[in-house]
C-alpha cells in the first residue's frame, strides 16, 4: 500500500504522524511511504532520517495526497486540505467530528474512509490511541495552569505549591479519566491541594487507593461542582464521552462564583469543551478572559511538546497503521473490533452513533458497509 505522511498545517502543530522507525517498519513489510518535505522537522526528524529509513520525500502536500492510498496524520484535515482528499482514500488521524458539523459534512462529501484515533476502542473500553495524548495533555494542563496563574498572565498571582506558612493553590479536576488522573498527579506532586470530581463511584474507590494524600475524591453533582469551583484557583476540564460532544458542566453564569484571576484549562476543547464559555485557542494566542476568569483552551495542547508527543503517539498508532496497510481497510476493520470502533465515516455515511446524534444525521452500522 502507498502510505502518505503530510506536514501538519494547523497553527503551531509541530507533531508528525510517523517517525523514521515507522517508515522502516512499513517499508520492510513491502509498503511504500511518501513523507512531505519538512513534515518531521518540528519533532526533531529531518528529511535525511526519513530517506535513510526508506521513505520518498515529496516536495509538497498535494503530491502526498494525490499519491497515497492511506493518509496518516495527527490532526484533522483543515479546510485548506479538504480539496486534496480523494474519494475512497483512507484517512487515519484525530478527527473529533462531534465538535464540528462543518468538518463532518466536508468529510462526508469527500467520500473518504475516516478512521479516528480517538474512537479506536478495545474490548476493555480502553482508548489506546487517545491515551498517550491524554497523558501528555493532563500533565501539560497543570504546567500551563500554573503559568497563567501568574499575575503577569492575568492570573491571581498564586504559586501552585505555596511555600511554608502560605497555603498552596486549590486545583479542581473535573473527570477522573486519563487526563484527570495525570493532571491530579502532577498538581499534587507540585504541592497543590487537589480535588477530583467524577460520577463513577467504582473509579473513585480505585483512585482512593492509589492517589497521593493531597488529592480528595468527590462524587460529582451540580451542588458539589459549584461548591468546589467557587474557591478554586485552577479548574481543569478533563471530561470525555468517546466520540461525543463534551457535556457543559460549568455554565456561563457559574463564572460569577469563581475568584477573579482563577484559571480554567479545558482539555475537553477538542470535543467542544466542558465549560460553556470555552472556545478553541492556539499556542500562539492561548488564553482569553471571561468575567475575570482566565480561559486556556488550546485545541492541540500536545503540539507544544512535539518531541515527547510524537514519540508517544506513534508508539501507539504504528501497529494499527501496519494492520491497515497489510490487510486493506475492509479486512483490517473486519478483523479488529478496536479499529472498527474507530471508523466514523465511510462512503458518505456516518458510522459512529455519537457523531450522528450530535448533528441529527442518520447512523449506519459500520458492519453493514464493509461487504
């Protein structure tokens, strides 16, 4: 199969979808790989490293898109790339369709086969291709939150861990999944007072055995959420419903209860955000202020640490890329329930129930479209 790796063009996205080791594995399996010139530079991989691994270097994105049967990316194709998509082409990347009807419609119109990293799901309900970036984003959320709590960045001017004789900051984490756990661990390690909210009692019981002593675990309801964010210095939105738009847990009017200069880091922004006032931002312009509360909502947070993020992502995606290349998408999807869960769009039809529900579109079971 001909595999293509275009350069990411989303603002300040420095990750790349495949490292030279991945190219070598695909070429050894009998496939050809075309990498756009400069695609790996932001992650520390120059064109020479890809050539040494057996890749062809394309002078531009159009050449990659026109040649490849399988396009492997990091982020969803943005509008400038939509015209390059070919009918029947396989696209394997993060899509987050439920957050954008326009993006969804563009890919329905393209006739492409769209397999989303974020909905590839194992029988255990683990999301193996979302997990590594959730780990990165959860850790970054605290790092960025601590920075924007500084007075010069419109924050309260409070040190996350405090000092002897001065209380530490209070960090409230909404959601106890991968993002939330990683955020809580880092915040606790920095000495903050941490509260985690979730509706899964079994998960809370488990975490009570493994989380640091300065992390309190509370059942989430509307009353508890409002009580906790009222005196929070940093709120981290870490809610995920796979494939679906995130629920709006913090409403616009709730910001009036919060401290001036408090910071919200909404990691759920890729799925629309779990804070009503969230709108996507970029690494170039990462924050804005609403009712005195600083909002950080960068939609590709791991792109800020591309060396770490690229290696973590490609460690997880390569086995699935090999399956798609070796077997073709129909057989690969039939043989892998995890990959089948990742199929969101095929032949102009939506095959993920949550995406269809988000926009009132007709849902088509994936299995019915693979014969």
